[in-house]
């Protein structure tokens, strides 16, 4: 037989206990920063999306108005009214980029229209609308005028396509 164990003179040792698992709440500071960053990016993205949707809606309204004007002309055949409404539409869109566009005549109006990169024939067609309001020449091509306005509007509705005006060059 074995003799009984002799008690040791030191402290009694126990098994090693691990600390409890860290709690999921509150998160570490890095997670807070990540959450703030994601929230900020989400808000910026939503703001950009809403602004873009508004801009596209306005563009669609302008192009729909052009189609309404062309459709009205197809129904009633009134050339001076077509020229007048097309001219007014051009002025309203141009006024968004140049506040003086509503009052410009002659060369100043030509320069405003030319700030959008279009070919010379389209520019001439747009400038001829001003005279066609008051007197309808026999060679008035309604379809070409509507096409010229459509071409100009599609480019003019994109702010990046506008060239700086002469006064903007002088200020810089």
C-alpha cells in the first residue's frame, strides 16, 4: 500500500481560467469610425442621386417641351408660332448659363449660342429663328429648325459642354 499523500507546504494551485470573451457592445473605436464613415458616404450618395435625378427630370422636361412644340406645329402648321416658341425655349435654357441671354441680340446672342459646341449650319439655323418670328421666309425648314434646336438643347443641358464666355476669360 501507498502511504497517504503528504500535504505540500505551499499554496494550493488551481487550473488556469481564461478571461470572459469580450462583449460585442460597446464596439471598439475603429468600428465607430467605420460606422460614421459609412453613414457619411451613404448621405453623400443619396444627395448626389437626388440631385442627379432632379437634373435629369429638368432635362426631360425641356426635351418634352420641344416635342410638344413640334407636335403643336404638326397639328396647326403655324410657322411663326413654331419659330417663336423654339426661340423662347432656347432663351430660357441659355439664361441658365448666362443671365444676359434673355436680352441679347445680334452678335451677343450668336456668341451665347456658340458657347455650346455645335457646327456652323446648326448655329445659322438657330440664329435664323430670330428673324422667322416676325417674317416667315419661303424657305423655312421646320424640321431642320426643330432638329437644330434639339441638337443644341441636348448639348446645352450638360453644363460641362459650355465654353467660358469672353467675360469669364477676362475675369480669370
